[in-house]
């Protein structure tokens, strides 16, 4: 299971894709331990660069990502993780996908409605 | 079109997805100039970390990526670029997608045949 963690300071890029619909849901980063936990537990676990620690996706919201298949790329420095997303959305802003804004005539525009209210899931701080 | 280039030393992650099939084809990085060129020309342009310069995907092979739609994520530090891939494959190893190896019982196994012969496209060095 060798991966190249050297190019990004101990991390590989992890693209999360919905197994059923093919929608790209989010992009995160995994260090070696996060990758190992993802494989062992079957739930996507990332390394949070802002909090500098492992982050089981859904640990607060319950919206975990159940792993269906993991692929790596030619350089072995990126992962494609196909998942079943538990819950209405993976984005902490309340959307199904973190990619909810589309470029249109030089502006980012929201291209879909919220899937849930983030205040009720994450509390009043958003 | 503000993006957060600060977290990865001047780069954002760019996930390339086939517009028609939904398949994730590759992951690259864009600096601000590569992003601007991608938007202006309609063909995906990356920043090559190994060669330290802009890289028009397909400049050698002719296998360009015609941009259909660009989205950004909640943190504005990643892009999802949906494309029409011109040519049989985006991977310089000869596969349709760079993600041609799947994790199976702790091993990466090739999960598809080559789509073209890289020697005839890139020359004898592969």
C-alpha cells in the first residue's frame, strides 16, 4: 500500500466521490495514519491541516463517509475514495457537496439549495 | 474569482472529472496564472511542481482537456473541473484515468486495460 507522502509534506490528496451518483463531494488530505485508519475502519478519516490532527469525517455531525472503493493515481500521491455518504450532506455549510459554487461569467454562484441546516447540526457557531 | 492560494504555497488542488461519464480522471494543481489560463483558453492548464512551470495538459500528447464547468469548494482552496477529454486517455502511463489502480486486500491492483500505447504518444522514454 505504498503511497508517496513526500510531495505534500506528509500528506496525499484524497478526492471523495459518491459511489452511487458519481458526484465529487469534497477534497481532503490524509497522512499515513489517516489513510491506515480509513482502510481499517471503513470510514474516511483525514488529517486536518488547520487543527493539525486526525479528523474522522462525521465525528460531530454523524455524517460519516462509508468507504466503498479506494484507488490511487499513477504517481501514488493522490487517492480517489468512493463512498456512501451517511446523512444529507458532507459540507459543513449545509450542502450535499462542498463544490456548490460554479463559475459563471467570472463570478462564483451558488448552484444548488442547502441540503440541511448547519446550525442544527453543528450548533450556533455554524 | 477569488481563490485561497495560501494553504498550498500558491496552489489550489484541481480535480478533473469527465463531464459525460462522471469518472475522476486526474488531480493536478493550479497557481493563479494556470487558473486564469484555464478560464481564458477553455483548456485545463496546471502548474507542474516537478518542472516548476505552467503545463498545458496535452501539449505533448494532444490529449487536451476541454473545460465544460468549473466549481470551487467551501474553502475556495480546491477546484472541480468538469471536462471533455480529447484523446483516449489522460494518464501518461496509457490509461483513461490516472486512477487505474484499486486497493484490494492491501495491494494496489490494476483495474483496467491500457487505453493507448504511451510509447507511440510520448516517445520511447515513456
